[in-house]
C-alpha cells in the first residue's frame, strides 16, 4: 500500500506483521502506527482479525501544526509505531466525535490534542517559545469575548485564533489551562444558559435549539440534560 499523506493508525485489537522501510514491524493491541507520505507498507502476516482506526493527514496541514509547535521543516517520524495509550485514546475520541456529528470547534480542538501528542514522536523539534503571560491573557480574554458575542453562530478554532491573534495550538491549550474548560465546552455552556432563558420565556423547545446555535434537536437535548440535569421540556414545564 502506497501513502500520499501522513497516516496515524490506532489499533485496539491487532496481531499483524508488515514490512515498512525494509524492516519488519510487529503490531499488537494498543499500538499506533505512524507513516509518512511517499512510503509504502505491505502486510506480511495476519494472525487474527484486526480492529483499527486510521487518520490520513495532508502534509501541508500537519506542517502548519508543526510550525506552531516550532518544528523545523516537515515532521519526520523515525519510529514506525508507538505504544502510547494516550495517543490511541486521543485518536479514538476524534473518531467518536466524527461519527457523532460534532461541530467544527470541538473537532478541531480534538484534532490538535491528538497531533500535539503524536508530534512528540517526531524528530527535529525546537524549543517552544511561549507568548508573554500578559499578552496571552489578553488573547484568551478576546477569545472568550468572541465566544460570548457569537454564541448562536458556528465558531471554528480558526475564528478564535484570528480574533485573539494567537496560534490555534496555543489558544486551544491556553484556554483550557486558564479557564478550566475547553473553548467548545465553554461555548456549549453559554448556549445552554441562553436556552434556559428562552425556555423560561415560553419559546418552544424545537425553536430553542437553532436559536442558540445547536445543529439539531438531539445535540441540544443531550447537552442540556448533561449540564442542567433535566431535559429541555422538563425544564420548561417542571
């Protein structure tokens, strides 16, 4: 198999051997394979059925993330596999969010969490240059203000980065560290807060979801119950 993009393959259940870079690579449960564009691999032995999740990433996209982490040049993975439960966990979480139809902000944030962990295994990393504390706080406050001003709109990590004048990576990480919650989780709480006010005013549950930015009724009901402890209809008519 020939790969034109970077490949991250997390294996929850696997017992195979393949040839990659003229070496035999043995894959076992919990391992994650890391392959680069232009490479090939061939399965040599398969001892039992496999269960895995694979993410393909364009080289230009991974390069942008690597630049924010202060790598020099395109990321190079000298290792073909890693036995890191946290890498697999982040990959499986991203897969679950994609299947769940999560919004762009949550997907982008999770993708960055995965790539940050994966890039720990890339060669050529430079020392990280952290923004000044005061400047970073101003940026994070601008990002929070942006969320509050666009609570009923589709917001992406790129939007927040542009509004706060800080890289997407530093924004995603810094926001959670400073406010104790991810940008997406903060936005969801804002939307639920606004939904409570609309429900109390008498607006129908079916009209509230799109009014506060939820893509559909099921996502609205699930997040509302998780935060408020009751369904929207029960909250509106106790």
